[in-house]
């Protein structure tokens, strides 16, 4: 009996030598990557039409097109790369499975990211601030010690009159609210993108940032220019 137990321990030890922590982690991660069809079955996703009604102005989507991305679910699964689009009205994600489109409710999603027009967009939850709850998706425009965040939201108006026309249509109107988060502090909402509001949240390197903004013609009303400034600020922190 003692000899059998000793043999079992030796065999178990030998197996551990051949299975490194890295390979074990990789195996778990591979198993967590699910296909679009597996996500459909796992979440009982609803099929949605690919085309909207013609009497609708605006769009509920950040981009109408589908782009390749990855979705991390609250149940621990992560999808393989698939075609997705972000619905900023319902705060949910559509995805393609074959030739059909399906929708995943935001409450089932932890984060997602996709690449559109040569740029990566990353969305997460967990930020709490003015007009922002931890259950809202925010775009992490710039990550680091200083974070530049954007919350995309779209309102829907049914049978609303269009500007300059008596015809009534259903209208989607989209807006973006920006935040800057410094270190462990809560995100600060920027009521608008302008120099005063941005710089008030970046006081630590005010002189360096002023010089950088002047030399690079930073337009504080433009999202990409503010993102460039925040990236430079993070390089000063490093």
C-alpha cells in the first residue's frame, strides 16, 4: 500500500514538471474563448434586423457598421474575435453570427473592444461620477495615471418634428460626456471640452502642458487633441 502511494506521488510530481503554470493558464484562457454561436446559446441572445426603418433620423449606434472586436462577459467567458457594434441607446452590443445579427444586453457584459477606421476603442464599466454609474460603459480614450474617459449616450424621440420640417419622424440624438480621472480620485466630469476645464484637472504639470499645447497647436475642443495632451501628461508621470 505504501509503495502504491509513493508511486502515485512520484507520477503526480512528474506531471507537474511537464505542465508549467504558463501553459496551464493558456489552456484555461483558450477554453474561455467562445464563438459567436456559443455566445448565442449561452446568453439566449435575441436576433435583430440588420436594417432600420426608413422614417428614423440618426442612429442608436456609435458606428452603424460592424467591426472586429472581442467581448468579455460577466460569466468569465471571453469571445473569439467577431464582428460587433455598440448600441449607445440601449447600452448593449450587437454581434454577427453567420449572416444573422444578435444582441447581448449590457448587464451580461464586463467590457469590450473593437477596431474601427484604424483605431482601437475600449469600453469598460466601474467608474462612478456625476451623471455616471458603475454600470455604465465608458470609452477609455487614454489609460494610465491620468485617464481620459468618454461616455456615449443616445436619446430616442418618437414622432418628433424635424428642424425646418412639419414631418414627424423617430429621431436618435447622440451625445458624449467627457471625464478626466487622476490617480485614485473619482472621475471629474468636463461640462464641455475647453482649455480651462481640461487644464483645471491637470494642474500637476501645468507649465509643461501649456508649452506642449502651444507647440502642438492643441485644440481643446477636439477629443483627439485632448487625448494627445493627456498621453503627454502620462509620459511626464512616468
